C-alpha cells in the first residue's frame, strides 16, 4: 500500500492442497478485484484494520492431474483467473530427453501428460529420470488400472537411436 506504483506478488504453491478458509480467512472477500483498496476487515488478533492493495497479485499453482485433491472451491474459483500450462518441449534443451518426452506424451491422455520440468537442465540422466521420476509417477497415475499401467510402463522402454 505504501508503494502503489510497484507490483508485488505472493505465490502459493499447490493452493488446492490447503484448507482455503484457513489459508485466507477473512481475506477471501478482500482479494476480489472489486474490493481491493476500498474494503477493510479488523484482524482478529491485532485488532488492526487491514485491506488488500490492488498492486498485490496472488498466484496460486495447482496440479489438476492429482485426482486425490478435491475440486477447488467455487468461492476461490470466482476470485482467480485460471491459466492452463501445458507441457512444453521447447524448454527441454537435451535432444534425447526432448525426443523421449515427445514420444511419451504422444502416448498419454491429456490428464496424464508429463511436464517438462523433469527434463530441464544440462546433462540430463535420462535413465535415472525414467526409473526414479517418471515410473513412480505413472504407477501413481494408473494405480488399480493394470492394463493402462502396463502400456504406460512400456513407453519407458523406448530404445533411443545411438549416434
């Protein structure tokens, strides 16, 4: 509020895993765009007036593939803009990792596509990523679905061209 010319950001990772009413409390109303700067609440412990300035941007990330998480609260949905970020092969620099990533995701349904973060960085140990990152993820995705699990695991055995 002291520097309205500057933007500030609050990032809440995996926002849908938290208890929204406990995370936001009385702020749930104040984060609405139409209520920023103008509306105040009295904080329960300090008894001070509090408002949310319009130059504070709250960014909540969530993994919508995680089926164990309940659907996000309607009240929260109203207060946020939702952007879907899809896996992006152009962010993967290692050629073999990028080729595997593309082949893998071509075989998976949209809800199960693997993100690019597993394959980013220099000198990717692709076999390690397959065995200890991707395989456990596929096991979780297809828990109780033996047929599709077997198909998914077969993807991990794609032979790469040795040049």
